[in-house]
C-alpha cells in the first residue's frame, strides 16, 4: 500500500506540473504580431499591395550535455488572401498587412492556445528543471514566395546550437541590400548592415521566475520581441508577442 501511495503521489505531482526535482512544466506560445511600420515592398508588389507575413520560431532544447535538439515552427502566411488558398486574410480591403495592423486583435491579451498554423501557436510544452535550457528564437518574415532564406536561417540555428545551444543569437544570415528592394525574396524583418541576427529568450531554472512574472499591459508572462529594418531598406518595424506560462 505504501508503494502504491508513493506512485499516486508522484503521478499527482507530475499532473500538477511539478517534477520530483522541483521543476516546473512550462508552456510557450507565439501569440501574434503588430505591424508598427510595414516593410518596403519590391517595386512591382508581386505579393500584394501591402505586407504578407509569416513567423518562423526555432526552439532549441539542451540538457545534461546531450546533443541540442532544434525544432522549427513556421506559421501560415498572413495578408492578402485573394486567390491564395491557405492564406489568412489580414488588413482592410484584402490589401495585406499595413502599418498599425494586429493579428490577432490585441495579441498580448490572447490565451496561449494552439491554433497552428495560425496564431496563437504553442511552440513548447515541457518540464524545466535541473540544467535544462530552452532557447526560443521568434522571427517574423516578409513573404514574396521565393528564395531559400528561411531554410538558411533554420540551418544556421542548427549550426550555432552545435557550438553553443544557448547563444542562438550568434546565428547570422546575410543579404544583398541592393537586391532586396529590386526583386522578390522571402526575408526576415530586422535586417541591419546587410545581415539578420535573431533575438532570443532562454528559459531555465534561473530565468524561469522572472519570465513568468514579467508583464505587458497587465498580462503576466507576456514578452515582446521587436524587429526593425534599417532605414535604407524602408525601416519596417514589427513586434512579436510570446507568452511563458506555468502549467499547474
């Protein structure tokens, strides 16, 4: 009976999100985005009058000296949905994502549900304990339907993770600035001096409390990542909203 009682106690702890070592089950979600300033499009606007946007988020998990695991999550594309099956319409008059657009409305106030491939999107749900590190790199991209930049970015994160699974911000991909405005190519927002470097949030036993306690507009656990292009390529500015919540 004591053995059975112990098993029931352990099962109850795990169900409540608390591991035997005092760890915590955590859920991370990409809630949505705000377009503060839309990007400068290619001259022919072949993708639509305003922006067409998608997110790419990598989740790098490492623990106990094991090989880091990198999992990428790509959202659907948001913007002008005219004659575009699978596209999620955002913006007025089906023009696409314009300055001051939000998706979904008030993204910072969204419940961290999983509406993949739309947003919100749950990208991590697991235990944080011991020496576990989970590094999230949320990025937001302007869709043009061509180019290999998203794959190059994911490959770059994997290469960087093999060197240092926490320092994913060391990932860098380069672009031809002169060509960006002259032809259509998928590219991340936040290019500086011809290169893009992701911003990251690392979750571990040391950072967890502060990440859970942080607030945006009164909403606990909500974090904002801002990306801004250089002025010479239009100064496009977007914010991505993430939530980090404890699962009880």
